């Protein structure tokens, strides 16, 4: 009994500076190899400023080292995030000065290496990212005030009260890094990473004491301008791989590319704010990111791994140099030996580098970058089911269909539009939200994890199928495991989320095309498309998580593309299938039009289709 009370009393007296230092030591020894730690220390020391014996990084230093493009303007936002994450798991001391221990925390969180210490930290870092981006200011200032140099203290003194982030997340935080009051019980585990860190240090008692200084906050938001700039940076970061310099992808930021990045970023922003407001709340953030943007922040991993490669350390002079990388360092100094392979073999009418990065926010980039091949383009092969089938049926791997178009007027303007309206049920839902777009342009798409094939009685696809909208609002509609009418391909058109069409009309039933609750239909001429979203759900794809209303977009198709997900092996299989079909077609042609005319005449005469020498009439019908 006495020993237990003594242990509890000791836990209450543990200072946050001691806990911070101990956690940093655990991160250093367990999350990095000795060589990586040596590189990190050299990178930090080489570029650090020094004041009163304390080494730290300024915003300019961090942005220059990471090669953040000035044209995108997210440098202050990245620095804001770093000064918050540097205080992990003690957010009450944020914004922190970026000392070596603080930067170590930043790298651990950004590269997701905390899992080697925080075994129970399974709640993803997105919750920390929201906190690092959110501000509490009625004027919604873009970035928080920079920490003043006269507040510099040793890092172990700057992390005293961080445990307040834990159970008290729902109650808010200090100005500068505040989250909104939770709307439901779903946010009870918001601080799982911080709690795991504190539990690993036996510091829950300190956490409970520290949270008493917490302040209730109800209006924390991520400013729209901040998040737009961050989204544009993340789009550029998306294809980045370990040890690659960001400058490789940022050099081509022309005015045209920036315009495209801004357009995609706006589409994503509108998924967070279906109605204009002052900023992005945590409830909205925590709803959209897991479902429609699960890989949004993956680009931070390779970007912050640059801290683990110093340009001052030449590994070729060390032992075992044959298994090491030569002189890796800052992002600007590293030049790979292999030639740069384009992210996309060719751009399509819809898919370009910006849309490709947008796709990588909800599909693994390893399946997209340098892996997509244009199988079908309506502008090149023609808008018909026959040409569509000819191009896609032999692709034995996953594929992505993209369709863009312009919304039709409510009342049909010509005979073609009236014919379409006659085939469809009466429209009872309004058009979808237009966001910032004034052109009525829409872009929808589908990911199929199985090869295409003609469907007659059963649909194709599986629970990994995705139906999504890219413009003017970004959102992903995941497949249901109950209703499996994921995709159909018939002479009547291409449909996703609709049941297979009936072979013959059934007496007494409507002759209209049946549209699923959440579905996309492309008609038999590939001239028009219809996207339906019934908020009540119940179909093959789940309804929107954030837009709780129904809508329907009827549009004239401008562009239609299918991209195959695969490499050389899949392409070679398709080429082999095409070659086989060509040989078969040629064989049939030669059979009908052979060079031996007499033999062909005898064959036709035996079949009764041509008069023989002894007959003057055709084959007998007797």
C-alpha cells in the first residue's frame, strides 16, 4: 500500500521538462538508426541559428531546407505546423521554438516513426495535423504569431504542460492551436497519440494536472487560405519518393500549372465547406479526410526524411560503403543517378499531373505514378460502345474511368436531349453544387479493381470499387458490401451502381432506365451521362458523408477516358491479346476470301450455297 502511494506521489511530481526529455530520448534511440541520428544532428547543427547558447531553426531555414516553392506560399503554414508538433505531446507550450529536440519530434510525427515507441498510438496523425493547422481568432488570421526570441528556453523547459492535449481535446486549447467543441462522442479518442506517449512515460497523472490549465474553445478553424496553399503543396508533393528533391517537381510550376493546382485545390476545399464559412472545423475535417482523402498527407513522409541525409557526411568513406548512398544531403544537393521517369506517359483530355495527384489522395500513389496507361479516349477512338470495348476488354488489371461534361439545362433544348429525358425517370433532384465553377463543368470517375467484360445477367466489380467526383467538388463514394451491382457494360451503355438492364421490358413495369441511389450512367451513344445521388442510400455505393441532400447531374459528355493501372507486364499481355485477335480476324478473312478460287467454289457448292457444274441452280431446299 505504502509503495503504491509513493509511486503515485512520485508520478504527480514528475515535471513536464523531464518527461519531454525522456520521450525525446526514446524517439532518438528507438525510431532512428545511429547513422540516421548522426545525419539528423549534422543537418540541424549546420543550419541552426544560435542565441544565448541555444540552437534553433527559423522559418526561413526550414523552408529553404525543404525547398518549399515560394510560388505556392505555404511556408508559414509548414512552420506553424512544425512549431506545434515540436511540442508533442505537450501542446500547451505550442508554438515551440524549433530546437533540436523539437525538430526531432517534428520528424518523428511527419514520417510516422512514432509507431516504434507508441504501440497504442494507432489514431492517425491527421488529428495532430488539424490541431497544428487550426487557429482561434475571430478574424481567422492566416498564421499564428511567430515565437519571440526572448522566450527561448532549453527544450526540456518548453514542454512542461503538453499532456493537456489528451482527454481535454473536447474542451479546447490555448489561443493559436485550438479545436472546436466536439459535436458527438466520436471525438473522445482524439488524443490517442498523446495519451500513448504519456502512458509510455507513466505520465497520466501529470496529464491530468496539466489539463486544468485548459480553456474551452468553440470556434477553432483551419483558415481557408492556409489550407488552400497547403493543398497545392501537397499536390506537388504527392509523387515524391524517399530521397528525391522536391525541386524536381516544383521546377515546372508555370502560371498554367499553378492555375491547374489552384483549381484542383478549390474542388477539394469545397468538399470541406459545402456552404461558405469562415474555416474548416474538426468535425468536417475528421469526416472528409478518412473517407475522401486518406492519403492526403503521405507526401510529408519523404519530404521530412531529408533530415536523415546530410550533405556533409560522405558515406563512401565509411565501412560498408557499398551498401550505402553516396553523399546524400539537403534536398537541393541530392541528384539521383537514374534518369527521371515521367509520372505520366502522356496527358489526356481529362487526366493531367494535377488530377493525377488528386487521385493519389484516395488511391495509393504507388499504383498511379508511372503506372497509368491510356487505354481508351473518346476523342481519339470515337464515342461508341464498340470502340470502348475494343480498347478496354483486353486489359487484365485494374482501371480508372474518367468522364467530364457540361450540365444540361433543366428543359431539353433539342431532340437529342428530349430523347434522353424520355428514357430517364422524371428528374426530382436539383443539380449538384457548382462550387467556384461558373462553367457547369463536372468530372466524375470510377475505379474498378477487376478487368472489364461484357455483362448480361451479373454486374462486375468488387468491394474495392470506387465511385468519385473530382470537379467541382471532390468526394469519394465507397462501395457497399450488400448491394453488388457495381458496374455493367452492355450495348445499352455503361453504368455504375445500376442493376443490369432487363433483356426485354416486363409488362406493367416502367420502360425508363433504372437509376441506382448513388450511380453513374453513360448512355449507349456515350453522348450523355447521369450522376444520381439519393441521400437515403441503399444502393451499391454509399451516399455522401458530408452532403446530406440529394442531387442529380445530367450532362453532355465532353471527354471520356479509361486508364489502365499497371506496368509493362500488363501492357504486354494486352498487346498479345490484340495480336491474337488480329490473327483470328485475318484467319477468318482468308477463309472467306482464299486465293484458291476453285477450292473455295467446291467448298461452297458442298455447302449448297453455289451451283455445281452439274446444276444450274443453288443448293436444294429439300
